[in-house]
C-alpha cells in the first residue's frame, strides 16, 4: 500500500488497506500506515485517530515512542504544507 501510494497517490494506497481494516484491527502498523495516508490526504482528524490507535496498540514503550515521533514529524510537515 505504501509503494502504491508513492506511485499513484495516497488515495490509491488507502484503497488497498481499507478492506483489511477488520482483519488488521489489532495490528499497530496497519493504523500507523493508515494514519500516514490519511494525513497525506488532508484528513487530519481521521489521521490523528489512526495514530492514536496505533500508539494504544504498541506492545513496547519504544514502539509507542517511535509512532509518536513519526506522528509529530508528519503533523509538522502537514502544517508546513498548508
């Protein structure tokens, strides 16, 4: 989905992962990737919810810190872009 998003845009990547939501609901990487794609689409509220879900599913403090750092960077980039 990430590769597809790089080639065809974030909507194309999101279209690939959305059907997997039920089966990957407990997988924090799913929510992190979904959040990044939503943020690229300007859907900030949904992106934040996805990132928050990813953080809540992280199995270690290091994973949660990594997601938070990624979220902070993406939010900064989104604000700078407009």
